[in-house]
C-alpha cells in the first residue's frame, strides 16, 4: 500500500554502503514509506521498519530475486565503481545488473534508476561536446559494463516495458578533486535532485542523462533528457581557485586529453 504522503511504498537501493549509496539512503526516505538498502559490504544498521537493511552479493541470483520482493522501484548503484580486471567487473556489474533486471521482471517492478557512468563516452576528447545520442566510446572494462547496463535497460524496456533512467554520473564527491572534475563534478545535492526526477518523471521509457552540476565548463549536453525536468543548481566554480592552485597535469596526460581522464589509461590487468 502506498503511503499517502510518499510516491512509493518500497524502494530498493543497491550499493547502499558506498559513497553515493549512503547519501541516497537518506534522500530516498522522502520518497518511500520503506527504503530497502542492500550491499555486499556492511551497512549502518536499520533504524526501524521504514529502513530495511539486507546484505546481498549481486552475483547471487536467488539473493537478488529475494531482494526485489514487494519493491516498487529500484535504484541500482551496486557494483565495482572503478576500473578493474574483467573477471571482477563481470560478476558484480554484468551478471549483477542482469540479475537486477530479471528480478524486476519477475516481481513486476516498473522502473529502474541505473547508475551508469560518464566513462561510457570516456574516450571523447575534452574539446568535444557529447550528448546521449553520440556513439559510445567506453574507456575500459568498467565502462563497458555500464554500456552493457544501458543496453540491458533498453532491452528490458522494449521487450517488457520496464522503464529505466540511466544516469551517466560525472564525478559525484563532496567537492571536485582536480581540473578535470571542474567540468565533470556533480554535487551530492544535485545527485539527489537528479534521482528524484528519475523516480518521478512520467513516461521515461529508457532515458539517458548525464549527471553533472551547472559547472562553467561542461562537456555534456542533456538536450535529449529535457523531459526529465532535471535542473542542476550547484557549480564547481566555488572550488576553481583552490583547484587551479594545485600542480597541473601535463598537456598530453590522459587527464588533460580525454573526458574519461585517467580511466582511459588504466590496465592492462593480469599480464
Ligand atoms: P562505491 O564504490 O562507493 O559504492 C559501490 C557499492 O557497491 C559499494 O558499497 C560496494 O560494496 C557495492 N558492491 C560492489 N560489488 C558488489 C556486489 N558484487 N554485490 C553487492 N554490492 C556490491 O561507488 P559510488 O561512488 O557510491 O558509486 C555508486 C554507483 O554510481 C556505482 O555504480 C558507480 O559505478 C556509479 N558512478 C559513481 C560515480 C561517482 O562519481 N561517485 C560516477 C559515475 C558512476
Ligand atoms: C566513475 O564512474 C567512478 O565511479 C567514480 O569513482 C569517479 O572516478 C568518476 O567516474 C569520474 O569520472 O570522476
């Protein structure tokens, strides 16, 4: 039963122990009577019936299916969040995201908010503007797993009508760490606004949106996601002087050349 004040009865949040999961576990309380938080890592204990906490490895199909019981909508953040060897990415991100969509299908869940990443277009030069219709240029196995996640989202919409908003998150940290992040930064408050729109906007089908604050210099144009109604309110400008006082990366360093920065030069692994 839906709470009269809140749009959803139960939201499932994966990756709840992570940097963004800890933030969203709080934010989502405003949108659902019950937030079910899940992660493979330990989480802050439940604070009551409205705040469920269940440990689960996304690679465990039966576990993920149990997680999705009586859920209205999934915010899927869980998985490896940086570049790693393919085998690690395979279990958590590729198999894990497949399990999330299959669980959504079996439990009749109508929408997923998927934490994709800017790295699906990481191999574009920093002097090019990219939008959601630009061909992807994944910058590693991590990015390939997010690209697969977006394709999975499109498939589950066309085949089963399960809607997804794929959030190509830039760099969402309390503050930008370097020059690149002056362009890619997404404040935590703007992340909350973005997820709110992804949950509440109607008829999203499979939508793709870059998660980026209203920074002075941006590489991403959200012209194809205006229907979501996301308006960023923060900007990295407040941090510019501090960042520009740090030593700059070389002009030919990956962090200066490509939108994906250092991810474009990670690996190879296991040689
Ligand atoms: P994080 O690494 O802090 O959190 C990810 C969480 O997923 C961790 O708590 C981890 O324990 C969990 N996890 C990993 N493998 C798992 C498995 N097999 N089963 C269950 N849980 C597992 O990452 P963060 O920064 O919170 O990011 C959240 C999501 O947003 C990730 O999917 C990440 O790829 C994506 N993202 C984040 C960005 C950022 O700037 N923070 C930028 C772009 C995308
Ligand atoms: C990501 O996809 C990562 O999850 C995050 O840790 C940051 O490195 C971010 O991209 C970024 O591009 O800065």
